[in-house]
C-alpha cells in the first residue's frame, strides 16, 4: 500500500513538473525542447519533480496514518490517492499558470498570450473534472470505477498535452532595411531624470512638508500626473519601455536578469514567478546574468535622435552595458563597480575619451564618513539590534552611487552638451526597500521606538538630498536665474517608473524565511510612478491624465520636433503642452524607427561582476 501510494505521489509530482516546463515554454517563445531539452530535464524538470513528489508523498502518508483501519478505494485501480494527489498538483499548476499570465501579460507576445490563457483554462478545468469524479465516488461508492478512472486519466493527460499543442511556433521578425534621414535642429533641449521609488502621493507629501524645495518649485511651474507602471516592476523592462515607447513583448527586455541552466548555453528571458526560483539559484541549479544593451530588440530614443543628427547623453540606466556607439555619450550603470580598473572601466563609457576625468568623480563608500551618515540618521540614538546592514545600504548602494553618477554625468554633459540628456538616481528606491518600516512603523508593529528615532526621518532626508541633486541637474539645463524654470528652449522632465509601499505581512513572513528580513518596502504591487515636466512649451499647472510609461518616448520626440513612430504603443501627453507650442508644431508621424541607419550595440561579453543592487526579489 505504501509503495503504491508513493508511486501515485511520484506520478502526481511529475504532472506538476511537466506543467512547470510547459509554462516555461510559453514564457520563452524562442525556447525549443528539441534543442534545449537536456538542460531543462536536468535543471528544471527533475528538481520540481522532486519537490512535488516530496510534498505530495508527505500529504498522502499523513492521509494513510489518519485512516489506518480503512483502506481507501482507488479511483485509478492500483494507484491509491492518485486522483486526490493529481488534484492538488493541478490546483498548484493552475495557480502558477494564472499568476504568470497576469504577471507577464505585457511581456508575452500576443499569440503566445492567447495560447497561455487557453492553456490556463485547460489546466484549471482538469482538477474540476477530478473533483467531479471524486464527488461521484463518495456519493455512489458501489458504482463501477471504469468511467471515472478514464475521466481521471484523460483529465491529467489533457493538462499537459493540450497546452503543448496550443503553443504556437514563433515567427521570425521581418528584416529591417536601413534608412538614412536628414539632420534637423531640435525644437527643444530636454533633460530627463529618473527617480524611481517615488509615487504621486509621496512627492506631494514631501512638498507639503517642505522637504523638497527644488521639487516644489518645479511642481509650481510645471505639469504633473501619475504614470501607470507595468508588471513586473523591474528596472530594465520598465526603463526600456520608457525609452522605446513599446511593451516588453516588443522590445525584448522582460526581467532584471536572464537565466542560465547550469553550465549549458540555454538562456531564458524569464522563469515563472511564484515557483521559488530563488531556491534554485541558491542551490546553483540556475544562474543569472544581467540584461545588456544587446538584449533590447527595438530602437531607443537616442537611436531615433541620432538618426536625425541629434546627439544624446545617457547616464546610468538599466540595460546600457555595453554602451552603444551613439552620437553623444553613454555611461553604463556598471561604471561604479568597475571604475577602479581602468581597462574594465573603459568598457562602461562611450566614447572613452574622458575616462580619466570621469573616474576622478568616483565616490567610494569608504570616502563617506560617519558625519555624512549623520545627515540622514540620528546617530545619537542607540539601537538594540544590529542595523549595520541597512546603514550599509545607505552608504554603499544609495549615496555613493548616486553621487558618483551625478558628478560623472556633470563632467560628460559639460564636455559634450547634448540636446538630450538623461540620467537616473536609484538611491531612494534602494532605501525604500530597507527603511520603509522606520518611516511607517504603525504599519509593521515590530519597530522599536529607538529605531524610529534613529531612522524614521531617513527617507525624507534622502528625498531632500535627492531634490538638491535634481536641482543641480536642472541648473545644468541652463535655467533662468531665480525663475525656477529652464530658459527658453529648455525642458526638464522627471520620471518615476513606480512608487513604493509597505510590504504586506505574508510577504514579510516569506522574506524572513528566505533570509531577507530587512525588506520592508515593495513596488511589486505596481504602484504608480509620476511624470513632472517644466520648461518652455509646458503648461504650468497642467495635469496628465491616464498617462503610462509608454507615453514618455512619444512626448519627448514631439517636444524635440521629431515625428512619433506609429508602432509606438503610447501617446503624446498633449495635455502637458501649452497651446502656443501645439499650434506652431503640428504632430507628425513616421511608420517606425526600426529601419534607421544607426549603429547597433557591440556584441561584447559581460565581464564577471559583483551583483548589482537589484530592486527586490
């Protein structure tokens, strides 16, 4: 009896593992079982089969112990508990299918998305059939099991066979024909600054409390509105969406990293969420590599500008390694990790002409003394537990990198003076993950009063510091002295791709079990970011309604006097633009920017790097 029960658990566990592999097939359209089957078998199927078998075997054995004097009648002859265990396996599979359909609905190509939705329905119907068979067996215990057994086997098989049959064959994209365009003089010079981890409500609260005077001045003179984000809320796909005006399913950057199965050459864009992939990483079964500029499949804003002879400067955005050979300059987000080695630092900057001057602006965490830390935390208050890890977050992952790229960007901008300049500040996002519990202790309940006194104002103080940096970056756009606005011909745009919110209790418990108890702020629920624009051509007091990340690129192109591509999925935020500008500059279109005669990023291997301060697991 026990051996046959374990056999049922093994078959039901295999069912879950097979469904997991089928889901991986849907999330990675370029994946082929014929080409990549062996690493999938050894690195995905076998581990999840083992996990499923162990969990189901424990459940079945407990059921046996709970009914020692009663031998259950099997729906499938010779396999006790098979239908019940398969029901549990299929419920877990269905939940995984629906969760990933929702999470990656903007990343999966349309034809695969439709097939995944139908497959999710199929996997959900199968346990309902098993439930019906089980109810029939309970109500009519003397009835022959032949029809019920057949239905159970067919339901189990359909949950794997039907999704495999539904998966479409990916079509190769049509070849692009290079097209050269005539140079133009841009209508406006634009500075775009990224400040993730700050939502509309947060920025209004900061301004109301007087913590961000520079932002308050921009707010009074400019247009503002919430900016709907996308799932998953990870930096590389979101910022690639900002700069391409297209969804991840089109631009190809779908996650924070790509996954490799052991030492094989098989690389996956994404692996299913909710399946504890992090445990496989810790076990060495799965490894990750950061996304690179070569992973992007669509032209970015700087490519479109270069096609019209307009230079661009780009500093510290996700997915900018290796830097592209664009007209202007690009400083990768890996610079601060490689700056101490001149040879490796050169691989993060294009062109490398000013590398010595840029390297001189590197701020090391060791350069930041306790006095600098005291600007953000009240060090006079002693705390009982070790809070060194969160203080290291402040110095190593937030303050030092933000200062490094702010100063390095100023050097490059002064030298090249590009009409379009974009830079990103990650510090507030990094700190939001660690310090939200101290800023909002009433939502956690386990925060000591001395911790609140020491760190409670840290996020506000860092936001004030960031406001000063943004003000300095705005002055780099040549504002009129004392006016709070850029001078004629200049526009400043602030963009946050998501806000931050306290982590829910269930997630706190999970993170504590997985070894990250400091995580207290999250953006996985996709809270809105914002857009704030100020300058020549922007309507003061304007409100952007229904805006999303997809709208940033078309709006920038329009403000600079370039045509908007019809294959971009966003719109121009015309409500932010004043009537004089719109009357003088009608909206124009181009079919696509995908066939432009601009350089592609070089195909260079990513060096062995220490891990980046990723946004959250």
